[in-house]
C-alpha cells in the first residue's frame, strides 16, 4: 500500500523528518491507525491470530503448540502475513499491530 509508506517512514528516514508524537499531530496519528487497521484487515483470521500470538511474545514452536498446528504451518502463516503487511520483519509487523490496536 503506497499510503502506508508515507504513514510509517522507513527507519532510515526517521532522522530526516519530524515523526509526530504531540497531541496537535492527531490527524496524522489517526491516519496511521486507519492505515494499520486496513493492513490487519487484509489478513486471514488465522494469520491475525498468529500475529497476535507473535505480538504477545510467543515463538513459533509455542504458537504451534497453543494452536495445535505444526511449527512449519506457523512459519508459513508468518511469512504470508509479513507479505500481506508489506514488511520483511516481525518487529515492523508488531508495530503495525500495535497501531491497529490488535
């Protein structure tokens, strides 16, 4: 999503421009929230469940045990949700989940 790149600047851009955190930046933060919600909505229910477990600090093996799935299946869901969320790492996916208030 092109909008998402503007909402969540890549890490290397953070030092180059203002990242709003003040109350007067409310509209920007609302936009970030809506962009994050849309990305989370693009996930299947199982992918959302796996993301929630990852965000809660569980490892693939633990998630597999908790959801009665194989670890390989969890890793597949993780890879697909990262792709759908247009990110290449779990930290960014968790950040998006937090923005979406998952």
